[in-house]
């Protein structure tokens, strides 16, 4: 009978163990190299990062170009767009006066908010046969009673306000702590009667200078103001002296309910002004953004307000504008900061709108806030 060395099996086992450890170590090192030097890791840009990088630094120019280079949204995966946007947050934002003025000049020629944002006695004289934005075959005759409801002229002029905040209602605002920064703006636009109660003010602020009201809200929540009117009046008082803005001449269904808002506020002796979008302004804004790739049945109220703000304000900041189910870090968020009710499919083209805003941010035309604020 042959002799077998009992240590041989232990040596074999030891060799296998060493080989396995070597393979694991090699895999870990390779993974670390990919993380540290891979194309999507921030360290390749910010190895010595100690704070926000200067707007015109070489790295920030490269990061802004990473966004601008995407000409259409379908060019990149959503995750890749998010990654590029996150990278750009390491850079300070500054307004590029040349780019901003060029953009504002274009808006002045196509839309002219300082003259046509609201329907006024100057741009819509008594006796005008006003065409609706959508129901183009419909005509509204401006009689004496309606004419008196219009302001004599636009209450705001070009670049009147130094810094404006346009506040959307996106879930990206939740836990943002942007309320103080929003309230620090010289002029604040809000969309469609959003809640600004104590539950939300840390994130969204309370200051409001113009708030829009979609007539569908009045129809669904307040019974077209045909019955009790005080609940609607009470909701408007939350915004204190903010002006109320409605699309009365979007279609024929909107007119009566929008005009009732003026009657309600007069009945309660409110000091809040009521204004109506000029239908031709809305048509021109839609045409302009269609040329920029926003193809929708109707542009959003937020986009209309941003367009107007760019003419009325020197510097424009956007809050609560985000059209994706996840934030830039890939964490799921609600559709609104106050609920998760989705919009009617296909009515707006929100991703295209936000894509344009990201481009404009990268060019220094306006600033889009999607992270946590640290104002004041």
C-alpha cells in the first residue's frame, strides 16, 4: 500500500484559496479604477474640489457644453441627461448678459409681453372683435362693461424687476428648503392657485405678485362661481394682494367663468387686480416655442409665465420646474409638491419645456433650481 502525504491536500486547498483571493482582489481593484477614473465619475472634473467652481472656468465651460451639445431630447438617455445636469451643479451660475439680451430681443419681436401680456384698453379698444386663442372662429365683442374691466395699459414695463422667481408646482420642490430664496425675489409668479400654507412655505415660500387661475379649477372646485362665492374669495386671500391672471379668451367656455372672478372680488371689495391674458400673446408664445421643439396641444402656464418674466425681469430664476418621475439623483418624486395627480396625457410637452430650460440655464439666460437651496 502506497504512502500518501496528508499535507498535500492542505497545500492544494491553500493554493485554491490564494488563487480565489487574488481573483477577488483583482476584481475589486478593477472596479475601483472604473469608479475613480470612469467617464461618469465627478472626480475626473473635481479632484481638488473645495466649493463651487467659477462660471467661466475651463471645467465649467466643458460641463455647460455637455448640456448644450444635446440638440434634441432623444439624443441621450434620460439617465445620461441627469448625470450631465448633476455635474453642472458643481459650477456657479452667472447670467450671460449677451446671451440673455439676445434671447430677450427675440421675445420682444415675437411676443412683446410689456405691451401684450394682458388684455388692456390700449391694445384692445372699445368695440374690438376679439378673436379667441383656440376657437378662432369665435369672436368676443368688447362692450363697455367688459372694456371697463381692463387696465388702461400694461402695469409692468420691460426689465422693470431686477430678480424674478417663477414658481412651478413640481415635486422637485418638496424638501428643497427654497422658500426663503423664492421670497427674496423682487417679483414672484405662481401657477394655478398652489398651496402655500405653513405645511409648505419652507419649500415654496409665500410671496406672490401674480398668480394664475385655470378656469377648470373654478369649474371643478367652485361650481363656476354660480353658487357660494366666499370659498373662492377666501382661497385668493392666501395670496394677499397678488394680482389674479386668467386665460378668459383661450376659448369660449373660459370667458364667463373668468369674468365672474372680477365680479366676486368687486363684491367683496378686494384690492386684488384681475387681469386676462391677451389671446394674441398666447398664440405668439405657442408659435415661438413650437419653433424650439415644444410640440403640444398647448404650452403650459409655467412656460407662458417664464416667457413673460424674461421680458419683464433682468434676472429670472425657476423653481419647481421638472418633468420627470425621478429627480436628477434618480430618486422617485411626486408629480406636484402637494400631490401626485398626473396631468392629462398628451396635452402639454413638459419634458421638452424643461429640456429648453436646461439649455437656457447652460447659456446663462436664466437659472433653473433643482436642488436644495441655501439662501440668505
